[in-house]
């Protein structure tokens, strides 16, 4: 694989997650008393926006990229228009305007996660699939860089060196709303960069194709007839509920246990630091332990993380457990992405990846975000009761996955089916 291609794809992954890593971890402080002061239930509903974006957006965007427009151009539109929406959302002061703008934005951003995977897999080819974790690793680096950048940006408010810049009216002193303003600026930069990504043309439907073949969305759903594929997608979606708990609660949890408000986003990048360290061994783990056992290890890290968080002390242990988030993400979700790409035929890979986005960041996020907001409202600052829910659900997911998932040579089955067709 040419080095120039690897650099292009790595830069794409960096920007993809740098933008998200700016606004999502820092959003809690903008929503809370130091920002616009929304109630706990309203905060939970705000976090559902990227869940709705993962449900509604992929239906249209995945089909456009698979059938009508080149994927890189669809990506460019999503991030250029999305950048404008993010900047606008930074200036809202109440629930509905913020919810509406972020809702529309997430219907553009969330599908682009699946599209970035699709561009990568098509560019490197199935014979180089093991290179994907190394490229996806730059998304993790982007998330880490975003957290550190935002933390240092907040601290710069106390540095006289930048007073002349912050005195400009349209810039102003650093505030918690800037997690959205900065994300919008970098989204615009990313949108322009998308035009330099590898050309990824659509695969047009044929007039002789049956209806399920004409629709990439319907054809990707056909994969659910395979038991192991259905089990993997379902369990991954349930684990997505815990992922939403993490993003919906961790910011507030760290504040309650005494973490400096300006350092919270920085500490939350520890999960991605662990993910970075472990991503290189994901292909080795899959080769040695298989898809099933590797994903069970990742889910086990989730359970351990939530169980320790329910204890709530000491402070250093709570900070240390953030690393388990990255361990679980790499060993569970990235391996799931690899399995889905292996299962999908070449003409529906974008829609198949967005099917995974749909269940993890869609259904899982909506349920998890609403529950996290509701539990925080029912048990304010009682984190032992809040964290025990995702702990129990994770244990149940581990048991179900261990019993029902059978690792099959799905790539061989797919090739045989396509050959017969």
C-alpha cells in the first residue's frame, strides 16, 4: 500500500475524531451550571442528538454514497454544512435551539463515521484489511489531541500573552461554549480536505437487480439473516448503551469527585491514550484469540470499569479506570467493524458500516443518554446507584455473546454466495 495513501487516510481519521473529540467530551460543562444551566433531564436529551443522528442520517447518507455520489464528496458536504451548524449552536442559550441545531448536525456527522471506514476499506482493499487498525489509530490520536488542545485553550484565559487576541469582539475570552465553536471551525477545514481523499465512486444499481439489491440499505439488512452477524450487531448495540452512559455521565462524575473543571476534558483522553497503546495489537489479538474472544475481553474491560466507578473512590483509581474505556473500545468496537466489513459484499460496505453505526451510536445512544439523564435526576450525585445499571447490563451482554455467537468463516460464505449468484 503506497505511503501517500496511508497518510491521506490517517489524516482523514485524525480530523474525523478531532472534531468529535472537541465538542462531545466538553459539552457537559456548557450544559451545566457554568454554561447555560440546563436541568439533568434536559442534559440527557441533548446527548441523544448523536443517537438520532446515527439512526436517521445513515438511511439517506449511506444510500447516497453507495449508489449515487462519490463518498468523499458526500463527506465534504456533511462537514462543511455541519461546521456552520456547530458554530451556530455555540450561541444558543436554551434547550430547544441547541437541541435542534445539534440534531441536524449529528444527522450529517454520524453517517460520516461509517463513510470514513468505507473509504478506508475500499482504498486499501480486502487483502490489506489488517492495516485498518493502524489507520483507525489516528482517529484515536485525533481525539486525544482534541482533549489536550481544548484543556490548554481553557487555561490560556489566564495567560496575558493571549489578551490581545481574546480582546477581539468576535473571539472573546475562552468559555465552555468554545467546545462547539472550535469544533465547527475544524469541521470546515475537514470538509475542504475531503476533496483530496481517494476517489470512492458509487456502485450504481442495475435495472435487473431485485429490490433488495437495488437498495444498499435493504441488502445490508439481509446480513441479519446470518445468526452470528445478528448476534454481534445486537450485542454491540446493547453495549452502545454503556458507551452513552460514559459520555453522558463521566464529565459530571469527575467534577463531583473533585477534579478541576479545566482538567476534566484532558483526563477523559486517558481512555484514548490506552486505546492508542493497544490498537496496534488488535490484529494480533484477533489472529490469536479470534473475533469472539477478543470482543469478550473488550466487554470485560467495560464491566470492570463500571464496577470500579460504582465504588467511587479513591480519586486516583477513578482516574485510572478511564483507561479501561479505551481498552474496551479497541478490543470490542473496532473488532466489530472489521467483522462487519468482512461480512459485507463490496457494493454495500458503506451501508453495512452505517448499520453498525445505527445500532451502536443510534439506538444504544438514545436509550443510554435518556437513562443516564433520568438516573442522574433520580439519584443526584449518588454515583454508586448510577453506575451499577451499566455494570449489570454489561455482564448480561457478555453472557449472551459468549453463549450465542459462533465465529464462522463468513468471508468464505459470502464469496461462495456471490459466485453462485
